[in-house]
């Protein structure tokens, strides 16, 4: 009988927004930071159309590192390639926290918390979204403050921008809705190949 692999359970919480928007996901222990990035994107509901990086303490050097997509055009900092770094080399029960930043224009910051490390369940397919709350904000809505303005407008049918804002958001937006069963995870290897080729 093959040995069961370990699974990392994370809670991802979008910062600066109340009530909180969050997801609880489980990913395989052999995931890279790129793989984790794709799982966060897919579970949250982002479209992966902007740059990103993680900020996490390196347990060996005790210094904070940035891991994501190296891009000297937009970032002066030394960002290490996420597909070359494994989450198991950083996250542990003694090093449970990271920050995940997506879209440097809107600057969406997420708290990434390792809740526990467990054995995989026989027959289960990972990554897995266990739970969550509330819809992901629309892309390019202006960060947490722009999102609040967006909500104020779509909650007020009498607002002069109500109709145009709803159309911009795709015709319908339910901020309180989230169903973990509707999450579909993409293949991170295919996503990486597409990103590197474009």
C-alpha cells in the first residue's frame, strides 16, 4: 500500500475588507509557491491577470523573502521564482504565516495562514476547497476602497451609476455568495507553461 502524502491546509483571508472574504484550501506537500498561487487564484475567484508575490520568512536565514514572478520592470525588489521554491521548504508548524499580494495596482493583500498539516485522505483529489465566505471582488475595481464604492453603488438602485456598474460587473454580483463546491482548480503546470510562453 503506497504511503499517504501530507497535505497543507491554509486559510486565505483578503485584508482590509469587512465582513471578511476568505477561503480554506488543502494542497499537496510537494506544491511550489506557483502551484499555491494558482490554487489561491482559483479558490478566491481572481482571474490571474496581474503580477503577484508572497512575502514569507525564510526559516533558514530568518530573513523575509519575496517569492512570485521576477519582474524588474515593475519591482525593484529581488523576487524569487515561485515555481522554483517548494512550500514545504518554508511553511511549517513553526512558520505558519505569509502575505500574498496580487495586482500591484489595486494591491490586494491576503493573509495566508497554515492551519495544519494532515495526511491525505485515500481517494481524495487535491487541491481542495473546504470552505469560504463571500464573493471575490471584481478585478480592477480599485482595491479595498474601490470595492467598497462599488458595493455602495450596486446596493443602491437609485444611484446614477447603478446600471452601468452592474453591467461592468457582468450583469449580476452577489457579494455574500460563495459555494466551495463550485470551485474549479486549474492545472498549475499548464498555467505556468502559458505564462512563460507569453
